[in-house]
């Protein structure tokens, strides 16, 4: 049964600023997810249990840099732009709440972007990021 509200791990950004990720509660609806990412959503699997929801046209719309997506081997898979949320899903494919135990996995695989210099990506420690107000 689809939960009406879920807990997500929110990773927000704006021009030149990436915020520390945090758990937030949101309505479990398409509209709420579209509002969070500011556009049409794209869902990708971070792990077998955790999904990422991001703006489907974020790069085309030149949204600000947010997170570097690292593979299990530490290689860069992609650079994520705009606000990103992480949540889980159930056997029916409905979104469900993130678990506290998921956060270390998310932070390891999605470090915050500091800068992109040519083919080099500089990242920041999560604890050094400002809090979102």
C-alpha cells in the first residue's frame, strides 16, 4: 500500500552552493517530487534498494552542479545537477521512506561537487557543507 508521506534524503543546491543532505518528509506524490526537482522527474537506481529522483532535463536547463555519482569501484558515472532526492521503493514499485542506514551509502556514492576543472572533479566533505534553511 502506497504511503501518503515518506521520508527522503534531500540533497539541495543552488547556483554556486551545495547544501548538506538531510532527511525531510514529503508528500508521496508525483507533483511533490516534481516541485522538489523543479521539473519532470527522472528516476535512477543508486543501489538495488535506493532510488534517486532528479530533474529529467536538468543538464539541458543548466541547473547548478550538485553531486558526483560514483560507481561501486569509485569511478565517476555522472555528475548530477539540480536538487536530488533519495528514497526507497517497495515490491510494487511505489516509493517508500529512506532508512537512516541508507545515508552512509548515499554519501559515499554521491559526494558534493566543489568544482569541475577540465576532466577533474573536485569534491567537498559533507560535514563542510552549509545547512539548507
